[in-house]
C-alpha cells in the first residue's frame, strides 16, 4: 500500500499532472476560445487541485486523491461550466479552497476538541457565504454567468447512470463509469462511520439545486457542494476497494452487480447521442476491475500493487477518454 506523502510532496506533482491533462484537452480547441474563455483550463486545474488538497485529509492514496480531484475539476458537472461564462467556472474552481479552513483548522489550533469542532463548523459556512457574495457581486456588475433559473432536472440525474450520454450544458450529476465503484464503496463507508450530517448536507444541497433561486444564485450552483463531497467520497471509496478483505466480499460482489446493471441500462436507454459502445464498455471494465479485487479478497491475498494497477489505471483511462469526448462536443 502507498505511504502517505506530505502535502508539500504530493501537491506539486498532482498540479503538474492536472496542467498536462488540461493542456491536452484544450489545446486542440485553442483557436475557438476567446481570450476570456482561455480561463477554462486554468479553472479546471484550480478546481481539481482544491479537491485534491481536501481529499488528503481523509485519503492516504495519492492516486485515489488524484482521481477524486480530476472528477471534481474535469468531471461531467465541471464541464457544464465550459458552456457558460468563465466567471461561473471561477466560482466553482475556488469553492473547494473555501473549505480548507474548516477541514484543516484542527492542525492550526491548540484548542480542545469541542471548541475546535465548533469553530470548524462555523468555518464550514464560508463556502456558502462565498457563493452568495460572488453572485451578489456579479449581479452588481450586471453579469449573470448562468441563467438565474438554471436548476437540476430529472435529466441531470441521468448523468449518474450515463455520464457521457447527456447534454453537456445541463449540469448532469455524473462521475464517470469506473469511478461509480468508488462512489458505492465510499457511501457505504460514510454510512458505516455514521457521517449522518454529511449525508444530510448532500441531500439538502441537491434539493436546493432543484428549487428556486436564492438571492442572485442560480439553484444549480448549490449542486457544486455535493459534487465536491462525492469527489472526495469517490477517492475514499477507491482506496477502500484497494484495502477490502474477505469480509467485504459481499459488498464487492454487490458493487460489481450494480455496475453491470448500470451498463445494461445504457444499452437499453442510450443517451442523446445514441448507444456509445465504448462507454458501455467502460462499465464492463469497471466490473472486471472490481471482480478481480473480489477474487483477490476472497483468496485472502493483499496484493495491493495489483489492485492499485487494475483499479486506478481503469479509472484514469475512463477519465481521459470520457472528458476528451465531452470537451470535443462542447468546442
């Protein structure tokens, strides 16, 4: 298993990887991007780096954190911002950084645990205040980066099942195919550790994203918070898959079955662009990766290096192919 690297060591290579990825995605479309829209790749890197930093609070694995950051910065929901004004993407990119004080406050204080928890809770209000103030500021400039009534729809939820089959501009809550395995395991871990308030906050933010505008904030912006949380949950879930033992065999098998059913759903209910065999195949790759880990766990073998290679390479390949496909559609 990977050793925990300090932030000073792990952060620079993560940022370099995100920059290379952004350059690879956007360089072919550089001529179509106006000067201000060239902020898009910068915003993607800032967002991914912020999610990476937050995930290091709970996730040991560098590669799991790298994937979690990429899901937030370059995922289906993030790509929707590329269809609108760059200011909207800038707010999204800065959002994870506004959680840093709340998440890492315990490292900067000598207060007792109770007072530390209270102050961390108060600091966790900063992201919501940031979104409100950012859109209040934009309204004073008569700038409306996203139409005021933009909210989630039922079609947006289909992105969870078919992340590359929905229209790029509808802010679909998709997390790519292989990453769904991490999402399943991560939510199970969330329930087992009784992070009830986190689940409540995710549910409340999603409900707000379906509701009407609050002040000048488009409802869909509130979905940025659960997308960030889910990106970190995915990173944690992927690491859990790497560490799963024989006692987790039923859960591993259930995850493989869910992934198979999601792939089957895509066959019978294709997206707007029709059936995309390569992306249905991504669910197949996810099933194979989880089943390999299942058999290793059932055999009471650790083989962490094998698990990491199989799972992380599949997840990274999925992100590369799926994000490239969406960016090419947008531009």
